[in-house]
C-alpha cells in the first residue's frame, strides 16, 4: 500500500523551489528587464568579465580616382567587472510548515524571489548611475520640456525607443503634465514591464531605486535608449547582466530544533556596457 503521509521533504524540495524562485524573479524586476542578459560566463572558468567599448571611426569621405583612402585605427576602451553572489536565507519551523496559517513554503519562495530581484535591480540602477552624459534640470520639477532637453544630449539623427526611470514621488507631477500619455490609452499589447505611460517619446517606469541625489529633492533619473540599430547585430546595449549561474536553492535540516534553513543565491554582475545610450537627468519631484 502506498504511503500517503505528507512528509516535510515533500513540502520543502530545493529543486522545485529553485525553479519557482527563478520563475518569480522576472515579475519582481523593474530596471533589469531593460538589460541584456548574457549567459556566456556559465560554465566558463573565472569570475571577471572585460567589457569592450569601441570608438566610432568617423564618417566616410570622398576619395579621388587613384587616390588612397585614409586608414583609421579603431580605438577601444574597456572596463572590468567581477561576478558576485547575491544571497538570502530564511528558516522554517516544522510547526509553520505543517500547520501554519496560509502557505509558508509558497511565501518563502515569494520572499526569496523578491529579495534577489531587489538586489539585481539595485545593482542595475547603480550601474546606470555611472553614465557620463548628464542633464541638470534641478531648477524645476520634472516635465515634458525638461525631458526633451535631456533627450537632446543623445544627438540622435533618427528617433529610437527609450525608457525613463522616475521615482514614484515624481509620478503625480508627470501625470498632470498635458504632454503625458497614460498607458491606459495605448493599444493593447504595447506596454513594457512596469510602464505607466509615455512623455516625449519615453516610456515612463516608476522605481524606488531611482536615487535622491541632494537635499533639494532632486532625483537622478536614467534615460536609456532601447532600440538597437537593425543593421548592427553586434551593437552594444546600454546595460548588460552577465550571469555565472542561475538561482540555486539549498535546504539544510536542523534536527535538534526541528527547523529547516533555506538559502537562495545567484551569481551575476550588472554592467553599464554602453555609456552613449544613457543620460542621467536630474529633476525635482
């Protein structure tokens, strides 16, 4: 006769929990969905990645018949980034698992996913804050006009898709701007993760990760170019997350006190891989 008794090992399965945490993390992210995820480090020795950035060789020039073309030297700059480990742990008593109110194991999955997602988002925002293109709009509150001025720092000849991260405290001011287009007025299926609307062609995504940069309530709002040149397959994205290993969940039994400790980790590094695609715009609330 089959054993129908529910055992603790059936409820706390690290492999199953790992899959569940991995599946829930993307739903908790706000900044990271706009980054490229690179898994080339998986299974490769070493924990340091060198990120290249190539300088533009300049526009083509007229060359007379029989004359030689000027040969340009390609220039590069690099930055190194070291993979790190984001980790969180919780402890569940047998009483909580077997007779606790609600679903303690399910809540553990949710909490672990939220914790790791928050750390990835923090690192992504920190990486964006290292951009060199900056716009100082601290003389006024966030607005359509200020965002347009910041966008012009890209010096684009052809418009591209962009996202601006704003602090939730800035959302009310933006919603009242006559040039703000609320996401509920979009066509179905065109909203990206966390988007609440558009202004000056930028998708607006609120995030508490946007940092307060001074005592005058100014926030450093990253504007990120998203659309790649369709003719350039090797174009470097603004933000890249290099993963060494996906989420790993392990459980350790503490028999003397009848508890189970559950830990989850992810090895990765978030890198600002193309500074030319990010403008930091400073605006008041």
